[in-house]
C-alpha cells in the first residue's frame, strides 16, 4: 500500500510539472508571449534572452520624451517596440507595445499581416477614430489598436477629419499599418 501511494504521488508530480509552455508569439489581453502587463523594464532582457534588446533614450529637445525599447531577433528582424510608462525608470511597466513582426498573432490569428476584414470577423470593434492621415480601430477585448492609412479608404473618407467613419465603410482588404497593444 505504501509503495503504491508513493508511485501515485510521483506520477501526479510529473503530470503537474509538465505544464504547457507559453507560446512566445501569442498575443493576449495581458501578455505578448512571456512579456506581461506587469513586466518591468529591468526584466526585459531576461524575458527576451535569445533576442537583442536595444534601448533608445532621446537626448535632444525633439526626442527627450522618447524612451522606447526595441526587440530584434538574432537575424536582425524587428519584433516589438516597447514604450515604458515612465522614462528612464527601471521599475516602470509598459504602457504600450507595437507589434512589428507578423509571427506575433492573437488567439484568433490576427497579426500585422491581417486585413481589416480579419479583425472585424474575429473581434467586436469598440471604436474607430478618424485622424489626419489614418484611422485607428480599437478592440477592447484584447487592448488593441490597429492603425489603417487613409490611403486604404475610399477617397470620400480621406479628407474630412470630422466625419464619423463606420466599420462598414472600411474596405475588407484595408491593410494594417500599425498594431499596438495598450496596457494601463
């Protein structure tokens, strides 16, 4: 009886320790791979152990408030651009992450290579902002914002910033220019 109890305990321990590893390219509401909404600046190098981490801190009056951290893979491909909440603070967390590499995908398959149609089919669109040269499509379900260049829109929607743009007016094949995840 004692041996069977030890055997069962060992099997249970092995099964519980064989957890599923986090997909390094999976985008979810509170994480992108192993990067989470609570990851601090000082921990970025340990999260991206096999990648190159490049810090940029602006020094002149035009770039003084910039404090982005760029992540590149070993082949030099840009993966992510991270924006900390506080400039030059190693304990700061990130306010936004710009997705640069199309290998990063949401659970529903949305990436930088997706078109507007794919976003609309996968998620409920929370809001569409009409800016000078682009529109921003927000998806609250994953804390995402997708920027689409106005050149992708019909000509009657490109020049009036006061116009409310509806999802039905955006062409299905409109390309994503920028893909951001925002964390509070």
